[in-house]
C-alpha cells in the first residue's frame, strides 16, 4: 500500500497539491507501519516470522513461541524505557506526549506477548487431554417443547447444568447451551420453546471420545459452533462445549495439575 500510494503521488499533476500531500502522507504512514510490524517481537508480524524460523530449526512450536514471546516482552520494555527517556530528556525535538505514547506502545506489546503465549500454552495443554476427560457425561436430556423459562427454573437453577441434549423420546434433535439462551430476550422466556433456539442436529459436528481436546476446539472454531455431542460406538455418551474446555483447564491450572 505504501508503494501504491507513492506511485499515485509520483504521477499526480502538480496542480493537485492537496491530493498529492494526502497520497504522500499515506505512503509514509503505511511504510512506517510495515517496518514497525516487522520488529521481531511477538505478537507483531516480525515476531511471528521469527517464531516460524525458530520452529523450523528447533522443531518445537512451544519453545519457539516462548523465545519469540520473550523477544516481544524485551521490545516492549525497550519502548517503555525509551518513552520515559523521551519524557525527561526531550531528544530530537520530541515532547512528553511522544514519550507517553512510546510507553503505552511498550506496555501494549508486553501485555499482548504474554496473553498470546498463555493462549498457546492453553491450546497445547488441550492436546494432552482426550474428549472423554473434558466432556460432560451426565448431560441432562430435555424435551424440545419446554419453554426457556421452564428450562431455567427446573434445570439450570436446580442442577446448575450448562449444557443439554435435546431429544424427542430417543431421537436426538440438537443441543443447547447458555449461549443459545442468552440470545433470547427476558420477556420472551415464557413463550420461546427450546426447539426454536437449540443448535439442530443437522448442524452438529460429532466428537469421538478418543480425540484430543485441541482438535475438537479447532473444529468448533472452523464451524462456528459452541458444542458437540460425544459419540462412542454409535451411542451419544455426553456433550463437550467451549465452556467445558475453559472450566476444565482453569480447574487444573488452579489445582496445579
């Protein structure tokens, strides 16, 4: 984009001075942004390129992410130190506002690097567990014609269940989680039936008990869904949802497992 705006500015007639000035400014801004993004600090693009190279040579995705994250924190710390120096020394004609801006960028880069690494750690942790370990095996089965208000009063408040299988007698019709319920206005709870807000069976992806939990999360991301019934030898044995995976990891993290 910087190159395109530069060519646009280069061929603009001299009389279009305002348009030329805007094109030149956009060219400089995009080039500066590209250079900034290629700083080798995760999660900037340069940090991701660095991680890919480290991953290629080391063969360890987690180790290469950790090194790239440390680089990202280091870059963030340099920005913070540089910002404070600008605030107090005012070099190169820069003022205190420029220094505060540098401090903010450094803080953001450090925080983003730490958050990205935690996400990688959680995803790698999911790879070590199977669906059968993270699923809800005692998932309640509800009828499709009950209302949201009745569901909340008789199931959620009394049992604190968060995931449900919806079935008409022995026929699975879909699944229901709190995300489905949140989409219904409070005033419509006593008239809205479960069948109208559930995720129907024809839109469901099926998980198998022996799969690793990370592959299930990736399938949910790809399909834009929040839960999947778990099947073993053709029989539904439970339900796995994003909430289950989050709670599963949080519990083990807090207990030191």
